[in-house]
């Protein structure tokens, strides 16, 4: 399967997906992730949305490299 393009929106989804479980383990919950791409452009993802699990783990490799 092909990884989604590394857009600000997809990266924000991936960050939220990675952080939700560790934050929940502390007794807190992740509300949202805001990724500021430039002074005029940002992606904001609310962690309660069900699409978080849809971001493939292959995206992690794209973010790390």
C-alpha cells in the first residue's frame, strides 16, 4: 500500500495517533494537534475524530527519514 503524502494534515493526524495512547496512559486525553506549517497555514486535528486510526504506520517512516 502507498503511504499518504506528507501533507500538514496527514502529519498532524499521525502525530495525534502516536500521542493519544501515551497521553491516555497518564490519565489525560489529547484534545487536538495543531501543526503550524507557515504563518498563514496550519492543520488542526481534533483527537476525538475516528479517522486517527486510518493513518498507516508507514507514515512514521516518512516522517523519520
